[in-house]
C-alpha cells in the first residue's frame, strides 16, 4: 500500500478522494486543501468539499481510518505544514484541482514523487482552464491525463491518458462531473502500477503544447458577429464561470443556456442585424440573429434579477422581441 497525501479542494476533487480512500488498496494519510471560506461576508466558514469528504471518512471510522484518521491540512502557505506532512510519512502526492505550485523542497518529501490529474489530452490545453477550452473550440473529443508533477506547469511525463468524446451539448459543469466520476479509478490504476514498479512514463512533446489560462469576467461578452455555433459553445464553456452576457439598451443580460436553432428560418430574418431578437419558437425558446445562424436563448437573467426560463423571461419583458443585443 502507498501512503498518500491528497491535494485538492473543489467538488470535482472530492469523489476521487473518496474512491481512493475506500478502495482498500492504498492509504490516504492526509489531505491538503484550501482553508474554509464563506460565500457571503460575515457568514459561517465552510470547509472545502475535499475537507468535508475527509471528515466524513473519519467519522465513519472503519478499517485503517478507525485508528488513523485522515489529517486535514488547510494552510494559507505550504511552508506552514511541512513538519506535519513529514510526520505523516507519505510515499506520494496525489493532486487534483488544488491550485498551488509545489516547490522542489516540498516535492522532496515524497519518495515516489507526485501525480496530477489534468482534464485534457496533454500537451493540449496546459493551464488552469482546459475544460472550457475544449468546449469553446468545438473539439470532437477531450480527455484526462494523469501526469507526473514537475516544476513546469502541466509538462510532466504522461502516466495514463483516456479520451472523452464530446457531443456538442456539454457544459463545463457537466464535463467536469464526467472527469470527476472517472478520476478515482484512473488514479488507482496509476497508483497500483507505481507500487508494482510497472508504470510507463511517456514524455510530452512540448512543441505541440497549447495553453489556456485564467478566464476573466469580461471574456464572457458575446460577440454577435460570431456564428450561432460558436456563441452556443461559449455559453456552454463559460458555465458556471465567468458566465456569458450581452447588453440590451445598456442593460446587462446574462444567457445561461442556449442551443443552435435547427428550425426553418424566415426570409425576412436574412436582413436583420446580428444581435436582433427575432421572436420565439414555442418549442425551443427565444431566437436571436447571429452573423451565421440563429441562437436559441433558453435561460436568461437581467443583471439585477433572477435567472428564469425563456417563457417566464418573455412574460416579464414583453418589449424584448425586436430589440438588439450588443
């Protein structure tokens, strides 16, 4: 059995942790996760999903964890927990969505090094937003890579890689869930092979590397000169962050869900300006003209109001049809 320090914070990293800990194949001696935070000022501090899963495993108190609970480490700076990590005597660092860079001194605490799950087919989409990148670029497939942790971001040797076909309907949220569902089993395969000494390491071809960095709020602005296909991809890619928006008469309007219109287009639509709200399809949603094709808006939100489905939106914004999104 390998002694594992698991590093991660968000929901997507919680399920793989649980599967590894409950597999009986290896031992999670500690988790490294972000400090508790509050969603609103003055509210109760909430542990990360990874910390919550570790606490749940400890509370169940079965097997190894009945006498050796998982240490939950929540440092602001990694140097704060070096001594504690050394006392845990970990063999390997397993990382998924932790969000911090590990120094050489930190990595020297792990005799078998570290492995990281990256949700792309490396060397494609190195960086912090590979899932939105694949959707935004209308890729036909993406994947999951388990790589060695090295000094250069996402440049480690590939230990395992699996493909995920894309249908053109995924959102970043749904695709991340797919990655999370597969992550535990993939980590276990690699951990088993490392323990057995049979792991195969394939260097990345850095000449083929592409990068997709941190997205900003302003990146969500819709350009109606794009095609309906590209705008729909952007809306799906930017769920839940940073979201996509346009303006109508100077008022920001968020579009949370969309589709490309497959119905018959009316002749008079051909001369409409991109961004024009053409009308509604009673089965599909609100129809908005783009440079190429028609976008169907299905879930919308004025900046100061709640998100609603398109029917409720139209009922509350009866002058919306005929207006122009900019």
